[in-house]
């Protein structure tokens, strides 16, 4: 594995990158923003009488949240079907089921519009479904080789709006749909700007029903997005793409993403204790949803790194919740191993997390980011203390996890700010077994 310039572009010139690119869906944010869903679709060119599909899960249907969305679409003059078969950490087979539903109801042309409503699994299912229906074929056609055929997406004409009900995954802004390949026990992504939604509507009133444990899990994912995005390579530390089309999805931090990272770390770390202990606090819920949005804009543009690379093999093998997995891996990976890449930057992370670094050297202050993050998790009192408590992971499992990380997650490891070997990953997994006693 070569880390000569930590480039993730498949084609590049042997010179530093000089261009950065920033693209986002149109975003509507705020309490009651669901009432503007119909307007948003009309603004995207959807005409009265159009027939769309709401992609969600059974829980959101049972809570009545899905009906709130379909009522708004009905009032706007649209007809809407509901698909509520989304599974947690969706597999390719689960996407195939949604595709079959669409084709059975509407034929190969599909619906006139799509809404992905729920957590990251619902939104990724909606993104993958729209992409495959629009471009034809099957899911594996658009997953990178050797797992899939690696074909290029070219179409995204039918509008897609995403509506998160958790403050964490950032899937509403991301150009990637993450899917499990169960036969190979790995996760893969369909990555393209044709996967990205046209718009996102973020209404914090949908997040107040989240229980404390799920609130904390999703918050840790969002916080790590922000920190990873803040500490990954600067865009001009990467190599120049040979053409704009080959520039990677994760293209390094920029002045724009850094500002979003800083705002996200502050909003999330200063409000998560309150929402875990008082989920009805709509002001704190709004701050968390905004922080998650900002963290996604930063981290899912600049780049996810080592922690996410390690999380995927854990999730595949033990079927853990993604946010909890990120929470137990962040101390040893993002805030432990990576701190040596830029101690001054990690010292600023410690301060943003609320640590008092007065009188400390830069390196000591950088290490305090890890300690402060662990204190935060302990205060929440609903997260596991490490991989051992999360899923019963033992030292005997570490060799396999390290090997899988290096063999299957090169895309993320190559954007990590510090080169990492399989031996390094092994040691980080060992450190992650117990973050506190």
C-alpha cells in the first residue's frame, strides 16, 4: 500500500491539487419545515398529480411520522405510495426488494419523485433505489470492482428529497449510499453525484421521539464526521486529478469545510448531554440536527478516515449499530493514533470539545481531545465502554478485523492523515477493546 501523497483519486497528475469543489443539495431547515415539502418538490419541477414513493421503515409508520409527510404531499396535490420495508444497515438484497416494489408498481420508469425519510438506512435505500431505477440494471452494476461491475451513473433526473429523523448519519447530503454485501461480509458504496439528493428537508420535530441510546449513537457518528473532516488532509496535500471527473468524492478539507467542522463540533458537544437526558428540549434537538448537518457537510466532503474504515468490518461481522461502533473506535483511532499527524490541530479539537488545556504543551493538549471525548461518553451513560462491551469482541478477533480493514477499506485509509499499516490497525483495535473500566 503506497501513501506517497495519500491520494484517493484513481487517476492523477504528479503535482499537488489546486482546485477544490463543493456541492450540496438544496437545504431547508427548521421546526415545521416539513410543511414546505410540497413547495420544494414543485420548485424541483414536480407537477400536480405526480405519483411518488416515500421510502421509510415500520417504526416511523407506527409513530405516525410517515403520515405527517404523506399528508403534506397530499395537500400539495401529489399521490404518494409508502414502502416501509427498509432494514437497518441495508444489504444489497434489501435494496433489490425496494427496486422490485418500484418496478412492480410503476414499471422500469419508476415513480415521478422519491422521498427518503428516516435514519441513514432509509436515506441510503432511497438514494440507491433512485439511482438504479434512473440508470437501469441492478445494484451491483454500480458498485466498484471487484465486488461489482463498476459502471458509471449518468442520470438523476427524477427528484429525490431526503428527510432525516436522527441527528447523525449525514446521509441527506452525502453522494454515497453504503450497502452491506452479506455474501462477502463487507460493506461497499455506490458513490456518485448522481446518488446525491436534490434537496434535504430537516425538521427537528421528527427527532424528539428518539430514545436516549439512539440519540447518543447518532450524535457520536455526527461528531466523528466533524472531527475526521477537520483533521484529514488539506485538499492541496492530495494529488491533482487528471480531469475533474476523476477527482475523488472525499477530496480533503477546505476553508469552507473547516468552518462547518468547527461549528459542528461546538453544537454537538455542547448539546448532546441535554438531548440524551431531556429529549423533548426542542432547542437542543434543533442544535443537534444542525450540528449533524454541518458535520456531514464537512466530513462527507473533506473525507471520512481511519475510524470509519475500521467501523465497517466490525459492523459487518457483529451487526452493531454504526453510531455505537464509531463511538467506541474514535478514541483510539481518530483522537489517539491520528493525533500525531498534527498535534496543534488536535489541540484545537480538545478545546472545541470543552477541555481545559491551560498550561499544557501542544502534544499534551492534543492528547486531551481523546480524554475529553471519553468523558463525554461516560457522562451520557448509554454507550458501551469499548468493543468488548459493544459486541463481545476479544483479542482473538483482532487479527481478522485488522486484515479486513486493510484489505477492504483502502479508499478510506488512503485519506487518513497518518499512514497506517495492518499492524497499526491491529494495535488500535486492541486499544479499543476497553476505553474505560
